[in-house]
C-alpha cells in the first residue's frame, strides 16, 4: 500500500537552531500538505504544494516539493519554543485519499 | 463558517464491547470525510474515507467499520473491541481533493 515516510522521527534542537524534516513517498503524489500537531491536540493545516519543484515560505518556515513529486521538506529557521510539536506531511493521490507521513516530533530546548 | 464536532473526547471500554464514535460537520455540504487512528507517538493511519452518503472506502481490513448515514455525519463502529484498538481517533473533512483537511478534536480510546 501507499507509504509516506518521514525522517527523522524525533529531533531535539536548541532554541535558535534550524530544523528540517523530510518526507518521502513510494509513489508520485498529486500534492503534498503539511500539518502541525501540538502535544495533545489535533493536526492543523499549514500549507499545500502542488507543482513540481514548488517552494513556499511562511515566515520562518520553508516548504519544498521535489521535482519528481515524491519527496518534500519543511525547514524552520531559528526555532522558537512555540515551534514544538509533531510535523506531518500528507501525500495526496488521484482521487480523494491522502496519506499522512509518520511524523517528526520536534522538541525545542530553551 | 465550517465546524467539525467529534465525540466523545475520551472513552474507556472493555475488550469485547461495541464502539460508536460520531463525527458531524457543519457549514458545508458534500464534504469528503475521513477517519484516522493515531497510536501513541505514531503517525496517522487512514482507516476509512467517504465521498458521499453511503459511500465508504476501507483502507485497513480490521474489526472496525464506518458508515455515513447523512451527508455531514460519519460514524466509526466496532462490534467487539480489541486491546489493539486503543488509540487516538481523528475525524477530518475536506471539500474535495487537493484542499486542506480540518480535523476534529479527536477521541482518545482506551480498551481495557
């Protein structure tokens, strides 16, 4: 079945350091979405990428979609304690399914 | 504006008991509806999705089932719970493919 993997599974950073999580799919995706889940909460949508090679920025967050539309990355510059949570990518296939990655749990040490 | 309601928030059930989790969406029509399960510290596993009333696609064969009796109502059920059914169950909706998904607050199920 469809698998969307993320690495790393866990990441601890000092406040102010950068953070990157990578998402890889076994099949070509129609689109990729990114979500953030705070501890004890539910996933909240961050952004969607559709085009091959697309790059989008939201303040300190930079999202990339690979040329082959099989991988994506989320990069956070100068992390803050408010960035703590688990970041998920979700890969969309043709039709209505989208499959979440395994998630990267980010801990920011003050 | 659109809202999604999911209940109950927490549930403790004995092994072998039935399950019914309900999810309703307000403020939209004909949404795509999804049930996900998240084991502790793990990712989200797609269980079921529905693109319309009575239309259910199952992703993982197991002792769970889903139904969509009304356009904005999605129900997750089990006749007999297993210990392995414990987890955080999340309902989500989106307005068609390639749109963002909105999640309910989740139900934390513990099977004892």
